[in-house]
């Protein structure tokens, strides 16, 4: 009988601790499960190869499916922060990347926009960042895209296209 009480108490304590820990988790309720692509390459895109390569349909589909109707401003902020962390790991200038995020309109508040893909590469022999975003028209249902190429030197838009 004594062993049964100890076992019952232990089980109760375990269940209590388990429920308490999950309720007071330090993790964000808006954690990102599906992450955008962030990479560097030596690819030298031309206007034709850019249009043939983008949008990157895999990242676009994954982000769109994961966050359609599951969107919040903090999810967008977490995705952008994740990308900045990855840019830093690539030993690239995070300030330049942050400016590019701003130029794309991705960090606009109250807009349903999420980043899906970024690549540090070349565009017609110029050092560039390629950035792809997805957006919803007035609702968090992501099915549209925009693809940008920003020159690193002047942060000018070297190429752009999106959904029609």
C-alpha cells in the first residue's frame, strides 16, 4: 500500500510539473517552424536566368502553407530576425540586409507580407541580394509573390517581378 501511495504521488507530481512547464514555457507562441531560405552563392544571374529561376517555388510554397491563416506580426518579425542571424553566419553585412528588407516593404506593419527566400549572389556581374517575399491581399492567405534583386553597392533595384 505504501508503494502504491508513493507511485500515485509521483505520478501526480510528474503530471503537475509537466502541465506547469508547458504553460510557462519561455519559447514564443509564435515560434517559426518553417524557415525562409538564406544562402550565398557565386551564381551570376542575368535577366533571363533570374526570370527562369524565380520565384523559388519550394520556399514560396512552404512558407505560404505554413503561415496562411496562421499569421501574426511576431511571426513576421521572427522570420526576419532568423534571416538576419543567418546573414550574420554567412559573414555578410546585416545592416545592408536590413536595409534591403525595408526597401522590399517586408517589414511594413499591418501588411500580410513574409520573406521566403534570400540569396547573396551576383546579377549581371554586380554583387547583389535576391529577396523573395509572399503576401496576401488584405488577409493572411499567402499566395502572391514579389522577387527583387538589390545591388549591394547602392542598394538600387536591379530587377523586380511579381504576381500579376
